[in-house]
C-alpha cells in the first residue's frame, strides 16, 4: 500500500517559520506530481503549492513570497517551508501525490492524513 505521511505541524507565533515534510513510501515506480493543500473548517481544500518537473509553482496568492516548496527525489520526500506566518495560515495541511504503483499501468492520487498548523499569539 502506498502511504503519504506529513510531519512538522506545530503551534507558532505570527511572523514565525515552520517546515513541513511529506514522505511517500510503498510499491512506487513513479511520482509525477506532489502538492501541498490546506483546509479550514467549512471550506474546501485549497491548493497551496506544487512541484512539477523540478520546478516550484505557487497557486495561492496569499502565500506568494512566503512559502517555498522543495523535493527530494531520492527519498520521495517533499518539503514546505513557511515563513512570515499569519493567523490566516492556520489550517490542516495535506500532502497529495499522483503515483503509479508496481504492477499498475495507471496513476492515481494519494492523500496524507494531514498535519495541523496553528498560528496564534
């Protein structure tokens, strides 16, 4: 079974920094996309950033210039560096990846369990 596990969630003060990580494991032969989402109660999950073909692309205007994404291909890991955190960044952050498993000819999306980030004084 393919698994995605997030870690690094914490309670931080406004203006602080935090780094989240996502590790993929299992019978993986290819990962074509890895993305970070976040979700607050009553709202749909919001795409924060993704990384494709060695590049980073921010999708949420609210995090441009503050969040950066990095990929460790050798270990199937992804990181989200969050700087200058604001109270409105408080959310559950999820890792998502599009993965092909051994024995399959197709890709499917996998989700991590989420990690809570709280920005508060």
